[in-house]
């Protein structure tokens, strides 16, 4: 005001007109976005202070801006002239229109990072509700205002069912093949336990109606003279212990030779037969083979050993012989004996050998003495017990029972006449 009055007085003294003095006026500061220091210095040389005007296809806005980091970036504050001074020699000149400051000079926030969840732990209780847990680790801890970590522990309830629960059964298995080709065989199927009962829960017994079914099959009478044409690997163990007696031994050997002649031996489509004899020692007469001449020679030439009845050893040797069998053919192990186990075996030892053998083949026994009743050997054989034990009252009767033995062990038979015709027709081709 004082300045204006002085100038007015001077103007009157010069008898001139009154002068209006206007200082330069500017607008408010307009802050620009924080820029990367190097980029901002380059743009300053080009007279560019607004990062939006520096964006190109090769230089996106993201590469220009500075969000955070040590040293900070450069931020411009811009303002424009509202009105310039009308009397420059008297009015105040314009103040700076640009101001440069350091911006975002702080560490960038670091967010928490977690590893993947580990597997669930075992349930803390087997029933009545327990907990299972899982954890995950922190790979990067949060810093400078970064996002905090989510939960690193998790748990769920499990095994909520009551501890007193019944067992759970699988669906019915397939029906097994008929145990015999004629003279009343048996088919059966069963259900295995999927989950055992717990607490006071109950489970049906193995041979209860809920878990076991059986049906009679092939009830027709057997022909008088048959040939076994089933496809199987068959191991036969014959008794050479002293209780057989020489006459009993010879009758047993003769019966075995007749049985071999009534079997259709063929590695591809028929029977493979292996034979051993047992007394104190175990002697393998032939491994599994379809060579009839080799079998007959081995059986004919074998001698009567006498001495004790090593049934446990016989069972273990049979299992060893099955390693030469076919994977796609059923395996049957049939033991002929007239005595109870004796040194080096025992009833307990024979039971262990039979239990191991049952996992590899169907175990059958032909007992040749009343002193060895069906009930004595039944624990050794496979299920169903009634279909896997045959009683012959004396070794000397084995020759008469050859056809019975053949149909006892064989699941598919032909009459000898039909089988002979079929063989002749095959040779004629």
C-alpha cells in the first residue's frame, strides 16, 4: 500500500496518470507422483516433470514411479501463473514454479510368506472323536508394515464314531470253482473284514451266514474210468516211512503210476505234476513237469526208505517246488500218509508247515490208516475241510481207489474213451 501511494505521488508530481501495480500471482502447488531418481534426472533434462507425460510403449508408468526403497525417489511440485505483473519495474516478480523434493524414502513393506501345509498327523484317538493336526512354516517374516502371517497350525476332528462299533465287511467275493468234477463238489464264497470291530462292537464269525455261503455242485456220479483234464500245477507227496510196510509202499507206488497215466499232462493247457517222497529225509523225485516218461521212470526207480514220518518237512518242500509252477494256473498240494508226524517233525511242526503251504496252494490229504483219522489231519488242509480230506483204510487199498483219488483232486474230467478219441483226432490233424 505504501509503495502504491509513493508511486501515485510521483505520478502527480509529473502530472501523469495514476499507475496500478499488480504483483505476479501463482496457483497452488500440484504434487506429482514420486519417480525413480535416475528416470527423473533424465526427464528433467528434457523438461518433463509429470511422470504421466513420460509414459511410452517401451517405458510403462510402473518403471517410472518409485514406491519405496532406500534413498527414496524424486517428486516435483508444480504450480502455474495466475496473473503476471503488469508493471514489471514496480510489481513483484513470480516465485519459483517448480519444487523438487525427496519422496518415499522408506523401506518397502515385506509380506509374510508361508510354506505348503505338511501332511495331517495321525488322529489322536481311534474313536469317540480325536484331533489330527498339520503345520506349515514361515519362509519370509513380515517387515516394515507388510501383511501379517496367516495361521501356521490347523486341526480337524477325526474318528468321531463311537468306540463301540461293529466291524465293516467287504462285498462278497467271487464264487470259487467247484472242488470236484463229479460226485458232489462244493462252491463257496466269503466276505473279508474291511475294518475290524472296536470296543464292544461285534463281528460275524468267519463261517457265519453273514460271511460265508456254499453250494453243492457237480453232484452227478463219476464215470468208472476218467482222465483228469484240468489245468493245474499238482504236487504229490507219498509216504515212504517204515509204518507203510513194503507191501503198502508198493501198492502206493503202483497207485501213483496209474494216476499219472490218467492225467492229461501239458504245460500249456493241462497238468504239470511234481512228486516227492518223505520219510526221515525228503526226496524230490521230480519237479513240476509234463514229461510223463520222466515221471514214470522216477516213480518206478524210487526205493522204500522206511524210518520216520517227516510231514512238516514234506509240506515245506512242496512249497519250494511250487516256485517252478505257472502263475496263471491253480496250485494243488496233495499228501498221502499212513502215519502221524514223527522225528524230526511233530504235530506242531506239521501244522506250521501246512499253514505256510496253504498260502501258496490248495492243501489236500489222503490218509491211509484208521490211526490217522480225518479229524487229525483236518487242521492241515484248505477250506472246505470236507472236500480236502480223503480216507483210505489201508495203503494196500490205494490201487482200488485210484479213480476216487483222481476225481478227488481234479476239477475237470473226461471219460478215458472220450479223451482217447480226442487225442487220436488231434494226432490225425
